[in-house]
């Protein structure tokens, strides 16, 4: 699948990929040293009891659409009957992508998706997107993220179970338990 960088010159693409590769290398080296993924606050994205989030980013959701080759003028079609549709990525929604210890969540303006790791078939990184294929859908979802190598590495680690030892359960409170406020000493 061609990325959104298709129309940018190859030098800029190579520079972007080199920057992403170095950042991912540094991130995973630090993770190897710490041996722990640090839980984060997800803001408005609701998690299940005992679920922890580790990475979050505001992203557009892109879907693959087949664009016919050729064209038409009025009622006249040109391009031939053997012309196959060309797949292109089209904007579908904008929202928050969250990686947790149990699933990958997308909370968008008009769509929400929750994908358990055992439903993930593959994750592929390109220059600016990750492609997530799942058993839930015949089509892949594409997310434009800051560093696709970090996202795909973490998702792959969660799917394979290699990163599960790096996760710690989220702090949970019983319904009657008092939680200290920030203004208390």
C-alpha cells in the first residue's frame, strides 16, 4: 500500500523514515532498560476495569477506497473494461488512538473501534501510517501517526505477548475508597 508520502520526493521520505527509525530504536532501547511501560491518563477514553493505557495520539482514521481508473465525460466512459480500480486512502474520521494492555482503541468523532489483540492479523508501518488488519473486518484500518515504527512495534509486542511482562495493572479504587485530592498536603 502506498503511503500518504507518495507524492513527496524520495529524499524527504528517506529522511522521515530515518528519523522515525532512530526515535523507535531509542524508545525500545529505553524500554528494554526500564523493563516497564508507563501507564498514562487517557482523558476522555474510557477503559475497562484493570485496563492500563500506555500510548495515545490524536490521529485521522483512513480507509482504503477503490478509485476506478480512466474516467468519463458525460455518458462516455474511457479507460477500458480491463482497467482495475486503484486503491487509495480516504479520510474517514478523526479521533484518539489508544494502546492499552488489552486492546487497541480508536475513539473518533463519528466512529469508535475497539480491537482486542487476539483479533489482530497484522500491523504494518509505512512512512506516516500504520495499517492494522483484523479478523473483524475484510478491510484494513489505517492511522496516520507521528511514529509508525513505535506504534507497530508496541502493537506487535502486545499481540505476541512479549510486552505483557512490561505492563503493570492500573491503580484501581474501591467505590467507597477516598482518593486524595491535589490540594491536600
